C-alpha cells in the first residue's frame, strides 16, 4: 500500500503554493550557474525590507525587465534604462536598488575576471561544500553569520551595494551554500 503522508516541510513555506514550490524546487538547492547566482543576489537585494512572497510574485517581471539577469547586459545599462525600470509597475521601483543592481553587475564582472566565475568566488568560502546547519525549529534559523558578515564586507571591497550581512545570509541560503532546512524537512 502506498504511503499517502505528505512530506514534512519547513514551516515558513506552508502558507502559499508559490512558497511551497520555491521551497521544494529551489531554496537551498546548490546553485553554480553565474546568471542564476546573480539573479538570486539581485532579488535578495530587492527583497530587503519587503516580504519574500512579494518578490516571488514579481520574479518573472524582474527577469523580463532585467534581461534575464544577464550580467553583461545589466552592467551596460544607462540612465535611460534606469528611468524605464523606475516606471515598470511589474517590479519593485526603488531607484537605489535598481542602481545597485547595475553597479553590482559591474562589480560581478570584476569578480568573474579575477575568479573565473561568481560560482567559484562564492563557493570557495565553504571549500565548495555546503554548510548544513542543525535547525530543529524556525526560531533556530539565524539571520546572519560570521560567513555572511565576511562575504558582505568582501563584496563592499568590490563596490557591491545593498548587500549587508542579513541579505547575504538569505542569498547563501537560497543558493545552497548554507542549508537551513528544518531537521524534519524532506529537503534536509
């Protein structure tokens, strides 16, 4: 007889089917693709101060508005493109975050020239092995760590903006460098 019990998931994703899909198929899954990493980094920056569900609902609009997060294309955006983005109702229209995304694309190109890829740059911090945290409940999930503080500080040296330790920590969780799935979660 088939087991009909539902898989155990992290509590934070249970309120919305979009959250469940994101949790089950993306969050915490190891990501090594530079364009995907840049997208995750950018969207986490846009999320700062907002609910993640807001960003998920607008994600396809962000992808269309930002050329699928093509780093080279974004690095070449000019003031006309900034104005276009500020009038795009499908995304978060925050001048500072839009300009930071363009700035961060330029900084990403510098990192890629020095480390061959964003993937190598980020994953080298953990010797290319994810950190799997002991997370018995949601109260146990950190919002920053020594690692996120270090990476945030290092990114500032390259000129990155809107990427403080909390935002960087969320990015590290999203791309699987840090696994903060609850211990009971089937994705652990």
